[in-house]
C-alpha cells in the first residue's frame, strides 16, 4: 500500500544530476515541492530544472510506493499527454523526409476516418479537426478494462460525425492524436515508438518506455483519491488506451533533455520547432493558444511552451521558456491534487521571476473607484470639493451634505458598490450609475461627470431603490 504520510521520506531524495542551484534556491525548491505534496496529499514527485540550457537540478521526493526502495529520480513516470508533442515531432520529421505534408488530408492515409477528405494532419495536431475525444473523463471508464488497438479506437470514435467543421473550433481530442500516430506508422513504415527511438530518443540519450509497461518493480505506483478520502492505489487502464495520445513514460531528466533540444533547436530543424510553437488560428481568426502538441502563452513578454498530462494515477507538467533557456518538469504519482502544476508554476516564478505589476485600470475602473471614493466622503462628511464641478458644489450645500452624512452613516458600511449598466453620454457629461447594497436595503447612485479619468462630477445623487 502507498503510505499517505509522506513526512520524513520527503527529504530523503536521490539527486540524478549535480545540484547547481544556489543553496538558497535549492532550499526554496524543496519547500515548494514539500508544500505542494503535503497540501494536496499527493504521495510523490520527481522534478527536473533546466537553466542556461542544461539540467541543473533533478530530484525525487516522497513515497513512490513499494516498488521502489526510496524516492529515486531515476524512476520513470507516465507523462501521458505531454507525449503528444513527440507524435507531432514525428510528423514534422516525416514532412522533412518528403513522406507527407502537414497540409495533406487524412484521406491520403486513412480514408475511413470521419471527415478524412476535409481534415488536414495539421488540424489533427492542433485539436481543430472536429473528431470526438474518446477520453474526456478524468477516470478510467468501463471499456478501459480491456486492451484496445488504435484501429479499435478509430472504429468506435473516429467514425462518429464530426463535432464541428474542421478549423472552425478548438476541442481537445485524444482521438485526433491516435489518427496522427497511425499516419506516422503508415508514412514511416515502422511502429511509432521505433521511429521516435531512431529519430529523437537515441540522439538525445533519452530512454523512455511504453507507459503500458511502466508497471511493477522499479516503477512508481499510481494512486487516486475519492473526494477527500484516503489515497488509494489506482488500477491502470488496459494496454493501448493512450498510445500516440500519451504513450510515454520517462524520468523527469529525460523529458528535460527534450526541453533542452527545444531550447537549442536541435534534433528537429529550427523551422520545425518554430512550426510546432506557432499558434494555430481558427478559420475566423479566433485564437486557440495551441500549436502542434503544445500549449502557448505569453509570460512577461516571453513565449511559454507547456503541456500537461494525465494517466490513470499520474499527472505531469512541463513548462519551457525557450528564449530564457529555462524549463521545469514535475511528475507525480497521483491523478488528483494539482501538485504538478503548483510545482512548475512556483519554480518558474522563483527562478525566472516576472514583474507582476498590476495592469493599468481602464477608464471605467478608474471612474468607478472615484465614484466609490466620493460616496464614502459623503457618508462620512469629508467632502473633497475639488472632485465637483461648480454646479455640483452648489448642490451640496450645508443642508445636503448634512443629510447625506447623517442618513448614510447610520447604515454602516455597504456590502457592495457596483456599476449598473454601461456608461453613456447625456448633456455633454458621462452618465454612470451604481447599485449600493446594504444588508437589508439597496440604494442607487446616479452620477454625471466630465469626460476623462480626472473629470469632475456634475451630479452625485443617492436615492432608495
């Protein structure tokens, strides 16, 4: 049984590479992982960090289960959907060999797939093909008790009507990647993993295995949890269910080697890396924030290339910032808790900090804040007349200001002060109205002000509603 108390085991870890972070950075990384595991109940994690284009830290933490004597950074975890970028890489390499084009229609290789004469390989890889996903669930469903072949998946899900016309929407589809893997095998004339071993893994010194075989002695035990119940061993799906959509198991350091290849633009051509990292737009120009097997985001002005993965009992996260020559990998033996994302996000923030300065407020936000400021002045009798036009200052004479102060102060602090509708022009001023909610009553403020962030209030009338 997996131990739920990770306690002391958390810190008896085996480094797989020389620790080249500063002592303070290493301590902070260890604390990030310890906090992520203890707060989520996830039993173990294995991480790797790349700085300057090389692995500077690799370490395992916690309880990997009875198949390992202690936390080992050499243990291989399923990386699940992070594998998709390798399937995409295989197709990019085959295009370089002249065996296909990413703009070929699927019908050239697999004419029986729904929409095959309309779907391109590029659309398969970018989740814009419209093929229904065969595994949207976050658990192993009944059919996964029995082995399956890629053709079996295609026969059941890949021949259903398309969920949308190719290129018109984005929807994550494992089915699309099974079809893509089958195209790799047809175009290359060899099994998908054999092709990747020859073209990618051996050149990079990586030693991944089929995740269906990463079970038993020497491998972390998968775990899951029902709600806040105990952490339990999870039963892996039968063979074949992840395949080209998520077939690989490897160490965090092996995945980091791939990240370094991305940073250095090696193994694939620079043009291929660029193609994988270019966002695919929808036909109407809509954003997908996805390339070919990778998610894309802006991080403080730098491109962030990332992906996560989920297998039964495992989660993974991989984040690369190519122009910063940085990457972080986190693999965990639990399909709950989100520890893997917490680790990669916090390690990235620690080692490649971004200035999270608040965004400048919009004009409406600025005016809303100023309206709340004036309302608070009226209810406390501290009116700043520089906020008022000459007419508004005339309106707020001694009687008006006294009545506002006395009647509003008696209500205490409002529960909320929120805009009502949109700003609109009237009489040369901008009208903005506000709902003011108290515990047992609601008021409304009807305001008019000069245009601009610093425009003075021409009117600020509060009344019951």
